[in-house]
């Protein structure tokens, strides 16, 4: 199977090359030239086994094809529960990995796959540049920590991530370097894109990406949406609508790919915070990149979602997109009210991002069979959640271990020259 750029100005390539390159040479994002329509027929009990069968067609004939089953087993060695809070509505708990966020799925798969590809193809040392609005950087750091031949540079907006998120970004050392950028997530992402668009720098540092622009991040997300929707159908004999908290759009694109491949998914709802690029597009038909707005759901504070290119490549017609999707914005006040309400009424403790999905479900889909993506453990946002529920949140062991470590971060202005001088 070959993979092409969303911009179609360069040659198609293999999945191994797409994963190593991260971004296509023309600045576009890699997407499959075609999708194998088979996901609806996979019924494995284990997610790791399901993921192996779901991803196998993409890796057929590749250098790590025979290692793929082992890669999936190692990458996905933590639970993926589907917890029903209403008769026909469930939370897909994606936060049981080593950094307590959904990004662990994509980051761990990418780390194992990239390492295996580098070893098999005898590639030179690589430098991963990753911009994060909160959870991505911690997941990538954890997944790639101490992996030989790979250096990771994490860029995060200073003062715009939670204290515990910042701890996860800065506690690693060794081959992981954290940069706190005087700016927003969009400034961090712009730095990464500027570096990738400089062919000399890409060659000099062997640059690659671990953001959701990397194909290796999106494919595992496709797999868990396919898996959970199949489980929902088995348990309730209904086809669910997926309600997904959305920032850079990688998680949601995985759901669109799962639906395209035959998974039992009715509709895909994009739940955003006060960053409204997607709701405005659905309402007006005009997509415009915007400056990001700081919110309580900070990991979704993205004004220019990178994966919009993948979504528009898959479904370029707004009219066709509106047949299977919608997008709604949720305010900080509504996030707080939702966290308080669902703890008071059901003793559910929600992180701010999951609360965005819950509010959209409550407002627009309360009678519709639904899966809501619960993207992070609420203990990562204790300063927001605990005052709203009036009690402390038990800290998962994985977070306790990280908090005990020392932290180091380099402060930089949002200028490429300064970043490069400290790599």
C-alpha cells in the first residue's frame, strides 16, 4: 500500500518512509491512497490483537510486517474500558496508559514502530520535533525516553499547560529536551512547521515528527475507534455516534478513517472549546485559521488544526461532511457547570476535555446511542476539577511516579534560530 501527500505535489511512498519523514516533502500530510474496507469484520476480544489485524493491511510487505503483532502487544499493554453512564451512552476511557491521556496510544505505537523501522533499515539518528498543547508532549517523551538513535525536542507554551502536564513534559532528561516557548500552542506548532519546511534543517538534524501530523499517530486512533464502536454494537445492538473532544483533529480523523473502513459508526461529532475554527466551518462553509484562545480545556487550545488537511482530503464537500458530522463549541462556564453537575448527579469525575464532549452530548444527543471519548485522567487537572467537585482526586500511580522526578526546561522565544541553537 502507498501513501500520498494531502497536497499531491510529491511522489507516494511506503508507510515506513511516511512514518520516518513525518511530514511530506511538499508540506502536506500523508494519507493512504486507499482504505481496505474490512474493519467491520474484526471481532477480537483483545484490543492489541484487534489493532494488529486492523493495521496489518497498511504494513503488508514492509520491513516490520512480521514484528507488527509484537509491536501492538507492547504498545497497547493497558486497559481500554467502555464505561456506560446511561443505557445507550458510554465513556471510552482512553487515559489508562503511562501518562494518563489518550495520546499514549499513538505515541507508544509510533515509538515502537519507528524504532523497529530505524533498526531494520539502518537509518541514521533522528530528531523528533513535537509541539504540544498539553498531553502530546508527555506521551511522546514517555514513549521515546532512552530509545537509541532518537532525540526528542518538546515545545510547549509557557504558562498555558497545567502544572502536572508541565511536570510530564519536563521530568525526563537523557534524550528528551523540553522547551518552554514564550507564546501559544500555535507559536509552538508554527516553529515545528517552519523547521520542517527548511530542507537544510531537515537533513542536518534528521527531523521527524511525533505530533498527529505523523501517520503513525493517527492509525492507532483509527483502531480504537473501530474497536470501541464494534464493542458498543455487540453490547447494545446499536450503532453509536462518536462525540470527540477536538483540538488538532488527529483523534477525530482516526474516527473518520475507521468509518470509511466499515466500522459501525453512525456519525462523528467534533466537540470544541472556545476555539471555533471547526464550528464556524460547519456553519459557514469557510475554513479560516485563527489565533488560539486559552481555555480550561487547554489541550484543545488550537486555532489552526493541522489535521484539517486530512479531513478535507477525505471529504472535500461540506455538504457530504454535514451528512455524517457536526461541530459544536463549549464555553469555560459550561465546562465548569458540566464537571460539577455530573459529579453531583452521578459521581462521575470528568477532565475539562471530556466535559466538553459531555456537554455536547447532553445538549444535542441525549437520546442518541453515543460513545464519548474520555481523553485524560481528571487528576491531571486537579487545580480546575477539585474545587468544582469539592474533594481531592486520587492520583494514579503513573502520575505519582512522574511527579517525584526532577524537572528541566529551556526557555526560548518563538524564533527558529533560538530553537536550533539549543537543539
